[in-house]
C-alpha cells in the first residue's frame, strides 16, 4: 500500500489539534511551587501578568 498524502484541510486539522494540546499542557498550573509551575519567561506567564496589571488599573 502506498503512502497517501493528507489533503490540505486534514493537514491543517492535524497541526491545529497538535497546537491545541500543546497550549492546554502549557496552560495547566496544578499548584503553586510544584514542578509543573510555568517558567518565568513563558509567554503565557507574561500575558497573565499584563492582564492582571490592566485589571487592577481598571478598578
């Protein structure tokens, strides 16, 4: 049986689902101080800090 190429839509779905799984893995902080804590230079951590700052200024 020959190797079949994925159609563009299927390739896109495969990539999207892989990125979603990666995002969910990165976004899970089980508990503070644990090994699963996000790195300080993570983009998600930076975004959360900025959002917290903006929310505090809006109050």
